[in-house]
C-alpha cells in the first residue's frame, strides 16, 4: 500500500497540424512543467503528436510513420522519465487506422489504448479517418516497428482497452467523445476500482459550450467518485475551429483545478494534489458497492512498480490536497472577444503574412470584425506585458522589430502595424454617416485607414454593358427592373472585393514595411445573412477568413455594446443605433435601403429559422407546425416571451419566404469564406452543413402544399372558434 496524496497534471497545448518537431517540443515542455510541479502523471490532448485537425492526412502513411518517429524521440528523452505519460497519436495496427493513446513510463510503452467511440457529428469526421476499437475490456498484441523495438527491448506491447495499476491505485483512459456517450467507459472503470481517469480531448469552441462540457465532466465523478483529468487542445491548429483548452482536474464532482479557456500560451499545465482516501470514502455507499460487486466489467490491469504517491510523502506535512473551487465561465460577449482575438492571432502568426485588412462599411458587421482585431491586439499587448516570449518573438517577426527594437506598448500601436481598414464609398449610395463612422472607429483603434471612392471603376464597368449591348441598366428607384437593380448592386459589391484584395497585396510595400508581404482580407458576413443568402457571391463576403461568419446579429450587437464600455470605444454606440443597410442603391428623400426590409424578415427571425433548421432538424412543414404555435397571435403573453405575434397565414408566408431564399441562394454557401466556428447552426457548406446547392423550386414543392393544407385546417378552426365566441357573447 503506497501513500494517498497524489499530484497529477493535465494540460492545454497549442498544437499545429503536421508541425512534428514543434508539437513534440510543446509536449516535452508540458512534461517538464508537470514534473517541476511534482506531478507523477501527465495527460495531454487528443492526437497531440500530429495535431487533431490533420483530417484526410490521416489516410497518408507518412502521418503514422512520423508519429512513431516523434514517439521514439519522446521515449529517448531521459528528461521525460520518472513520470507516467499519456500521449495521443494515430496508430496503424494490422492495417487498421486507430485514434489512440500511448501510456509511457521511463522510455517504455506500457499500453496503446485505441479510441472506442468516435466523434462523427457536426465538425467531427473521425469515422472518415479511423476505425473504433469495438472490443471493450479486451487486448491483443501490437507488433512494434523496428524503430521502437530497439527502445522497448521487445517486439510487442499490449493494445486495447486495459488500465494501469500502480502500487497504490489504478488509472484508466477515455478519449473525448467517449465521455459524451450514455454509457461512458468511466462508469465501468469506476465500478472496477479505477480511481483516476484521464481524458484526452480535441474539443472545439462554440458559444456557451463550456457549461455543457463542465457539467458532463463533473457528473462523471459525482455519481461514480474518482479523480478526472481533462486535457484539451487550445488555439487554431490549422482549421476553422478554435480549441478552447480549459484543462481541468475534478475530484468527486468538484473542480480542484481549471486552466484558461482562451490564452496565447502555447503550453499551459494544470496540476493538483488529490487525496485517494477521499475517493474511497466517497465510494463507500452500499448501493455502489453492490453494483461494483455484481459488475461483469472487469479490466485487465497492467502492473507497474512506479509509485504515484511514494509512502514517505505522507509524512510531508507541507503537502496537502488542493481545495475545490467554483467553475469559471465567460459571458457570451467575453467569449466572442477572447475566442476571436486568440484565433486571429494564431492565424496571423502561423500564416506568415503581414497583417489583416477589413473593408469597413460603417455598419455593425464590419465594425464587429474590426473590433475583434482590436481585441486581438489587446490580448497580444497583455501577453507582452506578462513576458510571453513566444508572443514577443512573433510580434518582432510580424512587425519587423529588431531584437533590440522597441515593442508596441498599446493595442493602438500594434493595430497600426498589423491592421488596415478601408472604406470604399460611392458618391450617390454612400452616406456621410457611414463614412464618418468608419473613420471614427479607425481613429479609435489605431488602424491604418484608407478612404476612397470606387465611382470611376464602377462607371467604367457599367460602360462596358452600355457599349456592348446598347442598353443602360437603371436602379429600381430610377425606374429599372429587379434584374437591372441587382446587376448594378452586385457590380459595386464585386468591385469592392477586388479592390480590397488589390490593396491587401500592395499596402505593406507602399507603406514601406520591411519585407513587404501581403495582408489577409477578413470577411464580415454574419450567420443570418449567409443562411438567407443576403450577400453577393464574390463580394466582400469573399475573403481569407471570416471571424463573425457563424455569429448572429443579436450576439454581435451584445458584443459591440459590451466592447463600447470594456474597450473604452464610445464611437461604437453609433454603430448600435444605425439602421443596417448595404448602401448599394442610391439614397433619395423617399428611399434608404434597409437590410431587414430587403430580406422580408428580421435578424431575430433569421436566428430562429437557423436554429430550427439545423439544431431541431426541421424542414418547411415541420417548422411551420412549430412556429404556428410559438408565434401565434392568439397566445397569451407571458413574462420572458419575446417572440413575435403573427397570424397562421403570416407564419406560413414567413416560413415559405425563408426556405425559398435559402434554396435559391444555397449555391453561395459553396464558395463561402471559411468562418471561425462559433455556433451550432452555422450554414458552412464546406464542412459543417452538407446540403445540395441545386434545389427544386420550393414554391411548388410538396412541403409548401402541406403547409397550405395545414393552414386551411387551422384557419377553419379559428373561424369556428371565433363564431362560437360571438354566439356566447
């Protein structure tokens, strides 16, 4: 029997796909930090050796070869001895590809544990790349390649679902998705006496997802008792996902250590000292004992003499269990600011470009994108002040400061170096108000600002039509047709996209920036506009990356209202009160273009449509059946009910309008700029929301006919009820 006080470590690592030596260096650094804190067990993120988002590279044999080569380097590094290591990597076993974990000790492999339940929903495609291990609590032999045989001193190691037994306790592993399943492995492990459970995850951010994740992890040990170590990636590893870290250690349902959710630290290690006697006391209930005694789920135990808690440490009175603490959450506004800022910094420093460019329209969407870049600059300056050497090195490289050069001291100084805003106006369509708001915002955040008009380019392009067809298109307000109006609006929008890229390519050189380079163009189409197709294909929605592409209008407004005060940017108030407008049609005394009027629905309604379509999985008919109740004009108003009041016919018209425009504009999603994933109803066609882009006309579809049939029944019943009411009166 060993001691009962155990120091354990988990971590968040900012890995990068296929950055073999960089990933290994971060893994080794995390092990060193864990050992320095006195930990005897360290767990890291899922697939940390190669990077989680390697995607179809997992079909390539190089990925498996290089992963084993990095594993060998880790095994050979004696500075990583005297600690149990749980490391994630892909494994090719008997011609089957597995998402696996290797449990290491003192240069030897104790066990290779393959993932049993693969994540295959939403952004996850693990079944495309891996095969799950379908034999719970069974093992077989894995034939080691020669490069590992030399180190192991053997030709085979155990492969499968087993646990590690030390002199004082036992620990087992489950991987990411397995925690989220109804019958998670930790349940059987706990009943079989496993006291420490590690979870290696690649869990990406969505707004307010942390609450769900925390509840699941806390619940894992609240019922079964035990110590739970959760590790996760943190940062942008090469995809449109941000992995939001938050490594944590939980004992008997209580958090004893929680790492940051958003950070520019490439390596963050979280440690805690736990008392195994608390686990044993927690598990003393009779009902739990009866279930454990009758359970047939018995795990093979791999014995090791390595002590997690040497008995003599029990006499160290300075060592004590880490106290529990309440969970730490961020508000929606904070999540948008921190996630967007951290993601943009990772993307910038890893892309090798000179900075970002945002076309500012004077509206709230491009304002939000610009404010996110300013948030990035605030986070970077704070990291510099905290002495983050990696950030300092990256700032020197991107901003071309020499080793002895003075670093930027304020977010505005950094912003001026890495961020350009550009207002591209039209003399008859653009208002003085939007032009002024764009300039005011640029001045407040410190961006390098370009103010220009595109009239000459627009007139030259329009002249091509006149010269070629002998036909001059006119705007609607000047008597033109719908098609003429659209042609002229789209022409302006596409000129702005070309102009943005033109300036993005040349501005660093024109400004005399050392090394020149080019700027990444950021898009500013929000999730509702993308879903409805309220954008021009290949306009300024076409960009290199879109940080707000899966955030709805309401959340963007909340973020801007928060940033107005938190970032001390009073100019943001004007964006909040302005009417959303594309400014693609001439302004007259009688007419000013409005987004919601153009769309025929409010942004709030778009959010409802988007959530019901994706999260509730409702088509046109089912959505009408739901909303005819939720939005009923006949319902009683109750506190907290902010839904609109519509007649059944109005609801039918709204639903039909949404699906009609969704269908005819779906083709725009196939070229949509990759968006930072923040919401689970994102219409991103390239990865998250796979749908056709050529639909039959919805207006004559069976779904719409069924809506009409249902509507007829509802209206007939309303009329009958109204008639009875009159008779009673």
